[in-house]
C-alpha cells in the first residue's frame, strides 16, 4: 500500500520474509506424490468451452420441442425420402447461414409434428364434410377478429353464446377456435371455453355430431377439470358445482349415476356401481368423486377380508400358521378382482375391530392391511378365550368377554404375541397406575422393540392409543350412565357418589384422557352439591353432558297414595302439585327443598312460585326463632351468650327451625 501510495521503488523482499517460504510443510508421512503436489504452485485452471456440433444441437432441439414424438417417428419413418431427424439437421444448417430466411420457431416444429407424427392432432382430425355449407357473416367477422393482429376472442365468444344452431362447417371452425383455449390461462379464456361447451350442450353433440364429439372429448375433460379446480379453490362444494354446471357436465358424466350418488344417504356401498361408472367415465369424474371411490373400495376390501376370516374360524380344529398363510393368499387373489383397486393409497389409516373396540391402524400397503386384519381376528379370539395373555388391564377395557373356545388358535401362532405382551406388561404394567397419554408418547418412540418380536403388535399399540383417546372416553361415559339413575332404575345420591369415586380411582379411570377424568370429577361434585341442597351446575353442551343432565331428575322420587314410587320429571310434577294443594301456612322446608334443587326442570312460572314460597317460609321461621329467643330464656351476658355457645341454648323446636334456616340459606351463598 505504501509503494502504491507514495510510488516507492519496488525492492525484492528477503527469502525469510517471503510468504511462499512460510507455507506449511507436508506431514512427514505424506507420499511423494502428495509432497510434489504441495510443493507446486497452485495454478488456476482455465475452463475450455467447445462448440456443439450440429447433431448435438438437433438432439437438444428434439428434447425441448418434440418430446411427444416417438423414436420411430423421429429416426425411422420417412416422408419424401427424409426422416424427421434429417429434416431437422438440414434446417439447422440453413438456420446458421440465414436465420431470418429459415427460422426454427413454434410454427416450424408444428409443421414437423404434422408431417411426421402418426397420431394426428384434433385440429387435423376436424374436417368439413360439405364445402357448400354457408358460414354466417357474423361468424366470419368474429373469426377475422380472432385471427387478426389483436387476437380478440370476445367477438367469437359473443357469437357462440347467442347461437342456437350451426351447420357442420360452422361447427368445425368453432371447435378449432375452442381447441386454442385453455380455461386455466385467464378469466377471458375460461369464459370463452364455457361458451363453447354451452353450444356443444345445446347442439347435443353426443348424438347430433358424434364424430366431432369424439375428437373434442379429451379437450372437454381437461377444460372442465380446470373449471372445477377454480371453483374448488373458491370454496364451492361438489354438489353446488354439479348443480351450477349441470348442462355441460352432461357431455362427460353419466348424470343418472351422478344424481344417485349426490342424493344417496347411509353407506357408500349402496351406490358402489354408480361411483365406479362415474370414475370410469372421465378424469373429471375421478376428480369429483375420487374420495368416494376410495371409500367404496376400502369398504369392499374390508368386507371380503372379514368374510374370509369368518369362514376360516367357523371350521373345526385349531388354526395353525399354514392355515393363516393360505388364507392370506386367498384374500389377495379375491382382492385383485375389485374394480379401481389401484385408487387405494398405499399409506393410509384403516378401522379394525379388536374385541368390540374400534381401533385405527396405519398400514403401508394392501398386503400389510390383510396381514394385520388377520392378526386382529385371531388375537381377539385368543385373548377372549384366555389363550393369549391380556395386555395391561385389557379385560376391563372391553364391555364383555367374547365367547371363544380354548385351543382355537394353535400355540405356534400365539407364541410371538405372547412373548411381546409379556415383555410389555413387565415394563409398563407395574402397579396398574399407568396413565394412557404418557404411555402413548412412550410407545411412539419404542414400539419397534415389540414389533420386532411380533409384527402384529401394531394391533396392541392401536388398541392402547384408542383406549387413551376416544374409545376410552366412550367406555367411561357408558359406565357413568350405567351408574346414574334412569327410568325404572332407582339410585341414591350417596351410592352414586361412592361408585363414581371408585371409578375415578380405578386403573381405567386413571388411564383415560384428562378430559374424561375432569368430567368424571365434575359429575361427582355436582351430585355432592345436590346432597347439600344446591342446584346442579354441570357445565358443557356435549351429547354426553346432555344425557347426564337428563338423568339428574331421577334422583327425585315421590311415593303416591297407592304406595307406588315414581321418579324423574313425573315425581317433580307430583311434588309441585302437592304444594299447590297445601295451605301455604302449613308448608315446611322439607316440602320445598326438592323443588329448590330440581327447579331447573320446572317452568319459569313454577320456579318463581317456588322461590316466593321459600322466601315466605324463611321469614316465618325467622319470626318464630325471634319470639322463642325473647320469651323462653334469660338474656345471655356478653361473656356467655349465643355467639359463644352456638345453638346449645336453644330448645329442640328452636334448633330444628334454626337448622332449616341455615340449610336453606346455604342455597343462596
């Protein structure tokens, strides 16, 4: 920098200060070739570019512009003594000499394609059959506008939208115009494409012009798929799209089958044939109802597998490993005959039934689904019969043991599953206090240890995951509803609270989700509040909470004159009728307390009247206590008064009245 700044004379530095001499020496064990490479100065290699030959340029032009042509069409087939490749080589050489006179653009490649491609394009296939047919002047003007420098499409669109009938010559021109449109390119092109489709529908091309319809069918399919994709992106449902584009969809889809599928209720199996017909008709049909064909095929697969498994289990004798291998082969052969089987995705989640519990199992292919469904079947039988040891407290997770005879499954089949379950129970069984959510997180990392022993252990993993989630919640809800009183079933609040507490502390109550545990505690607290004279305040709007609220009135019972005990809303109505018939001066809190607790099941006017009667009875009790205090005992001193001794200074009638006041006033706390 100093030399450049002050133009100092350049002097050679001494060798000891040279940077090159400070370069690190190669390690002593380096080879001679490495030492020589380190000793040589690093030279920058110069990149050498070579000009591509004409043949290389032609090969690239073919891959860029003629990829839709076959090898035979380019290199073998000759037209006028030349192949397409020879023609390209000749044109490439002329293009180098005079590019303007011999261009190699879009039009040139279209000429090559039209000349050498065996399968003709739709534009080439559309031909006028009668040249004497007249063309409407307005159509000629619109076509001139489209072919002109501005390439205006809207005059053609306007003519097509208003045309009711055209001859074959006019139709050919309109269809060639349609072939230049792409509905997904712009809103203008989509409008023009829909106008062309509308004209085809009005002309009933499928019967009036069958040859032209056959040529245009592929174009119709592609454009309608683009129209549907745009509608779907805007949030339009399938049924609404079908309703809006019904006239043009009839050109591609079997509308009777479409109507049957759209209006169908229940299972997809009812309209299985209609779904297959729609999907087979076109790409649009698969786009619209592809989800349905997956469901239909999946249900069909499940039905076939279940039928084959049931057939095997109905046989007498034990089921051994060769029997299961033969069964799997028979099932796969039967599944190959299902139409649209290839529509099933390889990786998917399927529902299986293990001892009456629905479980979700992830499968990687159809073969794995078959193997796991077979394993689920024999494991359910073996576990129910006791031949296969339970996993954790499995018997408490199922409603009832399935009837199964011992020895139905051969020991050689059960052995791997037995070993995997034993290993699992030793690690996680413990004292029976396992929490489902924690176990599921643990299995997500370590399930491979057990699957390595038993490939069908995915069934157990899915069962545990299900019981820690929705299936476990449903089981707890069913047990709670079985504990609560109902029509024809009497139960006291104290007994219900005890049973709910036992369920909450059980291994199943600790295993289920935190939401179910919280709901179980909330129901117990609500019933405990009712025993204290408070109205139930259970929060929530789910179906289960609604069922629980409908059971609460059955805690209220009433004995009729004939000695028959009734409960529920009928008992509440009878108690309200009784206080209406009684004189208000004779009412006590024992008469009003049930109506106060179950007031939420009364009408608004009835509830207000109960509140008014309760207030009157409380005022009456307060006056009685005041009179008794002033007339029956000595005044309490400041040191030894009622505040100090509580209610011990009151007479028995006074104590009873005081306790009633305190119990009722607790409702307003």
